[in-house]
């Protein structure tokens, strides 16, 4: 309905809130009424004529604005960011409420307590202990433990001081493992195994305590005897090194001499095998030759016998140039210089392969026999004339 709509009793504009002659509402009056109501609520004095110490009271609108600002600030204080590597444990009025994942989160401030825990950071703790080994020797061990927080809720709520519990558990595990190890193993090659055993035992302790910690790695950084016996221990180490060096030298000598001996033995075996094969082959050849000769001898005994005799002489005279002949019935030994006789015969003497052939040997033999008979006859004539 328009304010200046014509009709209805004159030229006066109509009031849209009712009342023909009432004007628009006064905003100051409305604020005064609201102030009086709020003043009554907060114990203040209302009315336009109210005085306080000669001045006016605080306007109620300021309380409203202050309350709204306080609510906004309180709401903004509840906003926070949980990083990717973190988890947030929320306590509401001191009691566990929730564990929040990474992202933008909101919790009512002054009501909820938020504890952020980094679950990916690898933390480290170092321990140094002096303890007794199984063989009643004292060793000093320095150990480092690397760990992460696996369960933030248990880490925050189940144990009062989880890192202190980790220290006590690590010391206990280290003493238990080293106490079951000899000194030599703890100081030398057994250190890696000690680290593995300590890690297993330490993780079992932490799981039993519900600390929420997972052990990543246990390193035995150093293990040594106490300072008071360091000199004696150095002498022992030096003696052990000398022993190891001598063993290595002996092993190197054995590695060199044993293969050589085996090679020589194998060579002797091969030579013996070759000699056996040679002897067997020669024996078989001689047997076959004898059987063939026997067959020929059965056919012509005289010819075969003569041939055998000549072959024997050829073998005997093959490598000699001198022949000694014993004359039957005489005391003198005749010396036949066959080398000179061969040279004197000149190129007319036939040779076969650089040696005298059988015909030449036969002729020489007959000549020798004839010469021997003549010499024997001459000797007999001289003896008869006397």
C-alpha cells in the first residue's frame, strides 16, 4: 500500500504502520527501548533521565558487538592445520575424544585440548653402559636406538613419559643380551647379532608397556674394554691378529703347494699309464712278430735261422765301429777296425739308410772267418816246425 495513495479522507498521507496521523518510528527511540531492556537484564538503569556519576551509561549495543566479536574470535581460535606427517590426539575436558588425520580441523577451544604428534620423524636415543659378560669380563658398550611413533594415542595417554620408558627398556635389553654373550663376541664379530637381539627384546618390552613406539634400528656403535685394562686387551688383539696372519700365510702356502703336488702326482700317473700302454703295445707287437716268424721258421728253418743271425749281428754292429774277436785256442784278441775298412772300401760299399746292408755284412763276416782260418793254420804250422 503506497503512502500517498489518494482517497480515504483528505490529502494527508496514510501511515503504513497504522494511524492516520502518526509519523515514521524514531530509531533513537527504538534503541533507547532496547537499551533499557538490556540494562534491566545486566542490572543497569534505564530511562532517558538516568544518570550515573554525572554521565550517561554504556550503550547496550556495545555489549552485543563485543559478544559477537568474542564468539567469532573463539570460533577462529578452534581452527588449526594437521600436517601430513602428524596426527592430532584430541582430549575433551581431559578425556580422550578422537585421533584426527591430516587436514584442516576445528575443535572448540578451552574445551578440547589438541596434542599433535609427528608419526614419521625418525628419532634417536644414545646409551652407554658398562656391564658384565657371560665369561665374567667387563665391557663398555655404546648403543644408539632409532625409533618412530607408531600409535600416537598410546604414546600420549598410556605412558606418562614414553621416551624415559624407552631408555630404561633399552638399558635392560642391552644388559640381558650382553650378559649372555662372551667378551670376544661382544667386541668383534658378534656386535651385529647383539644389535638384532637387543632390537627384538626392546620391541617386546615397548609393546608390553603400550608406549606406541616402533624400533626401526639398533646400532652397536662401540664396544671396548674398560680403560683400566685397555693395554692388556691391545696385546691380546695383537696376538690374535698375528695368529690370523700366520693362518692366512699357511693357508696361502697350502693353496700353492697342494695343487703343485697334485699336478706332479697326476703327471706321474699319466707317464706311468703311457709307459704301461707302450710296454703292452710293444709286447703285443713282439708276440705278433714272433708268431709270424715262427710260421716262416716252420716253412724254412735254415734260411730263417741265418736271417735271424744276420739281423742280430746288424743290431750289434749298428752303433759301433770296432769289433773285438776272440780266437779259439789262442791268447790273442784280434781287433778289427771296421770303420777303417769301410772307409777303405770307398763308395763301392753299398749302404742302406746310412748303415751297412745285409749283403755287405755277410761278405765282411765271410772275410773275417777266412782270415781267422788262415791265421789259425799259420799258427799251427809254426808250432809244428818247432
